[in-house]
């Protein structure tokens, strides 16, 4: 029934992705009455240099972030 597309920065572990898929599936079951077997979830890992917000690449934002004291 539903196909959910999740785009997020790369770096999540397979365990985190499993937990996310389970949580999204459960939310679809509870809120729209979907069967678990009908929920498709597509996970896309995006590198920060391939994602921009407000005209600025996230990789540039990370490079410009202030360093913590002692770092």
C-alpha cells in the first residue's frame, strides 16, 4: 500500500536503519491501517556534499561550524 521514501545523511548503521524501518512500518499500521507486509520503505543515504539547504551545501556548513573549545 504505502511506499515511504526516506532521504537522510549517510552514516547510519544497519541497526539504526532496521529500527527506523520498523518504527515507520508500525506508524503506518497504527495510523492508516496498513498491513506490515504492504509497507515499502526506501532508504537513501545522501552525502553532505550532495545536499544543500538555503543555497549552502551541508558539507560547507559542517566545515564552517565553530570548533568546540580544546578541539
